[in-house]
């Protein structure tokens, strides 16, 4: 997903944050990816010609949309999800604790997918149904793979 951000001092430039998949977030200025330097810092040039430093600040568990920090000022890229929606998105999180590497990977994929679903423009009921299906698939896949692993060890 691509989010457009309005930032003081960059009115004449199109600032966007691209988030998705397993790649780290990318900052785009006028459609061009801003290269990351040391310690993941990015040098930006304001409309007046002055240079500023930008970084990303990850949200809880690093699964949501990160905020952009420019010269120490944190800029919210998108509105955070409501607490009850976040709880719903993280419903597969117990797999991280009890499921080992397999459970953790399935839980992270399910949580990330649920967050993308809730940030979409679909009807709210459809969002809940789709995210429930995603969570049930993740749990079902974990149970099936765990069962298959125990049968293979017999």
C-alpha cells in the first residue's frame, strides 16, 4: 500500500510511504525511492533547499504502518487502528508463543494480512469476515502441519 503524506516544507514535492510484503517500508519523493544511508537514515531536501534527516519509527511489533520521523518530529503516516480492531488483528498472536517457528510465522502473516484488510475501503462487516477467515486458515494450517509432523515422527 502507498500512503501520501503532507509535510511542512515539502509542499511542492509528493511524499509517499510504500509499505507491503516482507520488504521494509520505503520513502518515495516524486515517485523515486529515497536511498537509505547509515543507520537507515535518509537525507531529504526541503523546498527551500535545506537538508533534513528522515527515519522510520515502527509501530507495535513492527507489523503496522510505521511513522515517519523528520528532524526529530514524528509524522503519522496513517491513522492508527482502533484498539479493538488491533486486538482482533492479533487474535492469532498466541501461536507465536505456543507454536514455535511455524506458529510464529503463520501468526505474523495472519496479523499483517488482517491489518491490511482493516486499512482497506471494504465494508466493515466484510472486513471482519475476511479477517476471521484469514485467522482461521492460519490456525488450521498450524494444526494440520503440527499433526503431520507428529505423524511423521511415529
